[in-house]
C-alpha cells in the first residue's frame, strides 16, 4: 500500500506522507500515554504492568491519529486534542483485552504478542481492561473546556461511544450471532457499533478539541461513520485472505468461530466494492474542509487499502 497520497483539496501542496504522520503521532501518543498512566512499579504493580503490556503492545494508533488529524482539519492544535486521543486509545485497548478472553473471542495473539490473559491470567486481564476503561475518563477529564464543548459534552461523547448502546452493543450482538445465519442489515448493526462507533467518536472528539462548528462536526461524523464501517469490512476480508504472521493475530478465526462476516454473507468481491463505496462517502464528507484535511484523506485511503 502506498503511504504517500495526494490531497484532493484545492489547497493541496503535494503528496501527504502518511508513513511519517503515523510514525510521529504514534511516538507522541506513546509519550503522552506513558505520562498519563501510573508507573509499572506503582502498587499493585501487577495490574499496572498488565495495563501497560497491552497498551504498549504496538499498533499504528489509528484512533488517536484520526483524533489528532480531525483537530488539525478544524484549525485546532494537536496538543489540545492529545488527552482525548489517549482516552480513546485506552478504551480501544480495554476492548481488545476483553475481546481476546476465552469467554469472548478466545485469542492467544494480538499484534504478534501473546494476549493479556495468556501472560497475566484471566482475572488480571479482566481487571486490566476495567482499569484502562476507567483511566480513559480520568485522562479525558484533563482536557480543557471549549465554548461549544464543555467537559460534560466531551465526557458524554466518550461514554456514549463506549457504552451499552454502541461499542458494547456491537460486542453483544457479535457474540449472539455466532453460529447463526444473519442478514447483511444485522451485520451492519454490529459493525456500526463494535467498530465504527469508537472511530467516529475519535474524529468527533478531535473536532471538539478545535471548537469546531456544528457543520464541521456533522461532516466529521459522516466521515467517521464511513471510515469505521470500512475498517471492519476490511478486517473481515483480511481474516480470510491473510495469515497469522501478516495479521499479528490468529487468522481464519472468524470462520472457525462461525462469526458473521461480510465475505461470508455477500462474498469477497462485493465486500470490497462496498468498502470502496464507503470510502468514497468518507472523502465526500471532507469537502467542507477545503483541502485542510489531507491527513484524514490519507487515513481514509489507508483504512481501505491496509493489508494487516
């Protein structure tokens, strides 16, 4: 996948270096997370080691990157968005720790490393996930307030995306669909909540940190929704087309667990076409920013073309 893309906006100044953007923002997010979290030696050390084990296990920090890119697209400062970017990453990591548990997806590997419960045991893994979720709200509370978005709105945004009507709703529906034949509409419900909700929240929070206008927030919402659903569709495709070494986690797991996926319901080719259509909608949502959303454009293309 090419990591340099041309901005489609009229203010384009040449290719956008996505690889450099992801590398520098990942490093910045990691430094911020290291500052926000208790030290690994803080008592009880076991829980803090477990939290850090999964939080710093690698990955491209896609949700924080989207948050920071959205802030810039709205004329904001990445430093103002950083606590919110870190809060979203804590929630994402907690969801992965719990998702990997034997009672959920039962996976031994995540990002090429043993999953949390394989290293620390199931009890500590549950508590590490709980602690990361709680930590997210403490970190988010450190952000400043903005004229349109006081702390109450920011915290409600984060809680709504992570709660029983969104992220958890998607996980519940995913579990209940195992081994059953469901429709594409039912699967879309799962994708919209299990994956798209937090991605959409990431870009919305980035916009809020820039005190974005209502029109900008609506555009970011459309972008985040389309990009989030695309992400999950590509995830389903990769599960049946890549190996464990490429993915960093167990390949073919969805098929073995009889999980509902787009390739299983509509086929690989149609799944790819739907992902391309959604990416087109994501680009369309960015027209409002008149060339100031080069990073978001590059990230949308990455979500479609990624191979792991």
